[in-house]
């Protein structure tokens, strides 16, 4: 029996499953990394690398082999996926060092590092979770990530971990706020300096934003979820930019105030 078009579109998530995306190319052009599911009907995204010289494709990380599941995702990661209209599950974002030798990603609130040049399983990085948006420095020696609104840096070689910028009630560092992600397509909240000695991070203060309470009709016994949502005509989050050096010093960046929006 021929499968109807509506069923095909639903099964393949609008024909997006199995399509490579999120490409990274090594400086020497020898390797290309990307994300894709194993097939047009598979909703679990994996990390792959292609050897340009031989044309051989290699599976770097399969989340089904790492344990955990989508139910363990932190609320901030669920919100990020909603902002980018993510169609699939699994490893839906990753970051690499400058030479494309190390890739890091989060899965089920934990952080993993994968060697892109060797045939080895990804290893879990011993950082306290849940960890959001992990990114290696350009040299592939350190790892930055966000936890509980604080921007932190860890070594990829050992479990040493340092807090670079501490969050507070209603204030986060290193995460894109709602308007930036939803309306401006800006899903990142921090960036490494080219030499790996500092991080440029967004400071987001959501205390001026109105709170909304959303009930779950499927679970009426649960209390409504409180959401900070800047509806039209109401206050936005206050966003500024901070340069945080790994020696512990910080400098607030002058972005021009109201004349030049931060994002």
C-alpha cells in the first residue's frame, strides 16, 4: 500500500530526518563534521564526521548508546529547542575546537567530549549538571558551559572546575534571552576569545519581565509553571555584555546603551 503524503511528511518530520546539517570543516579541509539521523524515519540525531579524501563516513556519537533520554533535558534546553523549532531529538547541537579535533555536546543534562580524529567512544566530562551549551576553547583544552545561570569553565583533561560569572535570582550569564532567541535568531549567549584567555558573555536580568502562569491541562494537580514572558508593551529583559578573563577579572563592555541594542 502506498504511503500517503501526509503520513510521509509526519513520519519524516517534514522531510528533515536524515538530512545532514550543522556542518563544520577542519582548517585543512580533510574532515567535515555534521549532525543527522540514521534515516528518514529515525528521530534520533547523531554526530558524524566525513573523511574528505576517502569519502568514508564515521559515526562519532549515538545518544542511544550513551544512556539517558529526552525526559532528562533541563528546562532551559527544552526552551532553546523550541526557539530553534527543533524537529528531532538526540544530539541536536555541538561545538568544536578550531582544528576540529574535539567536539563537545550535551545529552540528558551531561557533557560529552569526542575525539574527531580517532575511532573512540565519546567520554563524559566530569562537570556538575545539568550543563547547558558546552563549548571548547579554540585549543580544545578547556570547556565552558552554563549551569544554574552561571558561566563556568572546566578542564577537558581533569575534573577541575571554576565559576567565571555567577548568576543570581533572575540574572543569568551566557544564555540568550527570549527576544534574542525568538525574534532575532540569536541562540548563543557567550563566545571564546581566539586565544582562549577570556569569554564574552551576555548578562541577562529578567527581573523587570512580567511573569505568566501556565497550567497543564493534562496534569491539573500540578501547580502552574511560572514563565517570564515580555509580551508586547511590557518590559523586556535588561541585557548587557561582560568580558570575563580566566584570571578572574571582568570588564563590562560599553555597547552604546539604548542607541545600539545589545543583540
